[in-house]
């Protein structure tokens, strides 16, 4: 049974309208009626007595005009028991300090605030809806953007799984503020263009654009901002460029690791021995195990090529050691390493392909004039000689095709100095949102969080300073807040999704029944008894 909240110990506060005299006749307004309600704050229980006044002078033109107290909104939202200070505290602990629901409930309990886990969860959603309402109507954002001279707009989308909604973020590179965050069922340019238009309405000049060359966002930018410099992310270019080479390099690394697994047997044979040969063997085994752990850093630090080179170094060292002093164990290690020679052909062609990628990266890093850099990049990417190796020819064709597609917008930063070369800041920002969520929940999957709370948390996380939440919340548009909260909770949609998972046939039968000609459509949940 639900526990009834006690109202024994409380502080009583009387709220009156600020102007308590009639504006027409000047006589004091009389109390028409009084409403009382209890609210829970961080300072304890309060009983608010709202005194509603009106003029009772018989011949006054304002006779019967009702005046309500203005101060209630600074303490609590309509129809809520917990005050705005409690909501702000829960939100800060949840989304700034990244505490769990149980930790928040426990911390509030130590402050003598009686609250359940469910109430903490619901109020954390209320906090996000309030933040979304405040941030979207913050006039200081426009002033900040004007003061810095304009907007450099970065865009990216997050789609946890195919077929799900995509969370699109539009972020100002200079200030780090997220200017628009929206969940879209489709990521077509017809859906993204209105978001770009919404940012244009801010009234601050847009100095530059940066994206990762997703066709929909490129088309949306071209439609709404055709004359604004558009920089394509150079990191995404290199990553896509090196894709086939990275895949082949990973395959080479996997094959190399499979070929040298026999070192573990040699290591066991000398594990308990203390002679010179045993110590030398363990030293080489340690070196082998360490180089096998290196994962590289794609796209410009290939793990497979690096591993092959280091295994060759160890093999050469073993040869020199054996020449000085014969050893059965060291010879066994060298025999194991000899099998990598069968992969020499794969290694050589990978080195050739990586040299192409590295040279293209070098051109990107040393560009000074846009037209010259673009021509140089395309010229090199389309000048690879034909080889007898079909794979190298395929890689060469891929490099040429991709470079032609990217090159017109890879060097826009040379003409607009405020434009960054990459969109990595936004990628890191998105990654931090996911990392913070994993740290709180201990779960690797962040898909549900991104789709449900992601847009509000992104707006919150882009704030560099913490405003006075209670004062900001007191001035919100309640209707806007209620729409934000409804969009965040999606109560009906989540309920129907649960019904589908629980019993699909019952859910479908319910839909069919609602389509009967004699019945109006009612999305009420079916019974699962």
C-alpha cells in the first residue's frame, strides 16, 4: 500500500498579489477566498496559503475583478508536490554529477526530503523538460553568438540502430552550444532543412558549416545556406579513404597472431627454470606478447603492418643471439616466426596502399592555397599506375573516386579561418554523452537513452556554466514545458510498445476491434489478464 505523506511539521507562508489596492478606486482589495497546498522543498515542508483578492466597492468599475498572487511560480510548478529547488537538485545530481537514482534518493533523504525512487526518476524527466524549455528561449544565447561574430555550424546525427529514429545535433563550434537537437524518423534533406532554417531565424550570421558529407545534410545546407563555406571533415575523408586498406590490415594482423600462438608452449617449458637460456627465452616471449597487444590507431597507424615490422625485428634479434650462442629454445621461437614469411606478399601490397593514403594525408596537412591543394590532391589520387595485383587496382580506383567526391569542400577552412578541419569536437561531445550514461548505469548500450533523453541532455551538457535553475524555471512558459515533457516521456507510445512486446496477438486484436465501424478509435491499452 502506498505510504501517505505526513504534513505535521511545516512552515506556513501566505502569498498575496503584489498590488493589493484597486487600480480604479484605490481601495484595499478584500480576500475573496484562500487556497492552501503543501510543497516539499530542500528546506522542509511548506504550506502555501494563496490569498485571491478582489474589489468589493459597490460603485467601482473593477468590482469583482480577481487578482491572484504571483509568487507561487517561483517555488513550485502547477500540480506538483516537490518544489523547484528539489527538481533542480535532482537534475544536477543526475546529469551533472552522474549519480544513480538510488544515490540521489539517499542523498535527499539525508537532507530530510522524503522521496521515492520512482519520484526521483519522474522529477529527473521534469528537470530535462524544464532545461529544454529554458535553453530554447534563452535570450543570452543570441547575445553570446553576436558577440563572437557569428556561428560556425557543425552537424551530425546519431542513429543507435537501423530503423530507429536519428538524433540530430547542430552545434556552434566557437561557443560549444548546441543550437538545435531533434529526433527525426527520417534523415532526408526535407527533414533537416527546417532545422537549418530554424537556426537561420536566430538572426546571427552563419560564417561556416562543417559536416561528414552525409548527403542529406549536404543537400539541406545547399538549400538553406548556398553561399556559406562548407567544410567536409578531413578525418571522415581519411577514414572512408582508408576503409579497404584498414580491413586488409586487420586481416593481416589476425593471421599473424594465429601464426605465432606457439610461443605459449615454449614459455611454459621455461617458466620454472632459472638458467640463462630460460631467462633469455622468457624475455623474447615477453617482447612477442607485448607487440601482439598493439591495436594501432586507424586510419593512419596500421596495426597489421606495424606488427609485421616488429616481428621481423624480433626475428632478426633472435638470429643475432643464436649466432653468438646456440640455443634450442631460441631456435624454436625463431622457427615459429619463420611462418610469417608466407604473408610477405600481403604485407608488401599493404605497404604500397598505405603509402598512398599517407601521402594524401600529407597533402591535407600541408595545404596553403585552396585551389592548389585541391588540384594537387585530385592529381595524386588519380595518378596511381596500373598493377598486376587486382586488389591494388581496386584500392587505387576507390581512392580516386572518393577524393573527387570530397575534394571540392576539403579545403574551405583555408578561406574561412574560423572553420575547423574536422568535425571531431562534435564527435567527442557525442561520445562523452554516451560515456557519462554508461558510467551511471553500468550498461554498454546507450541507444534507448540517446533516443529518449539525448536531445535534452545534449542541450544541458553544452552549457559552460550553471544558471540559477530555480529562477530560470520560475519564468518558463508552462505550456511549452508541458509539450516538452510529453515529447520526452512519450507515455502512450511507450505503453503501446510494451503491449507489443508483452503479447503481439492481443495488441493486434485490440487494434482490429478499434477499427469496427460502430466504434471510435480508442488507443487505450488492452487487458492482459
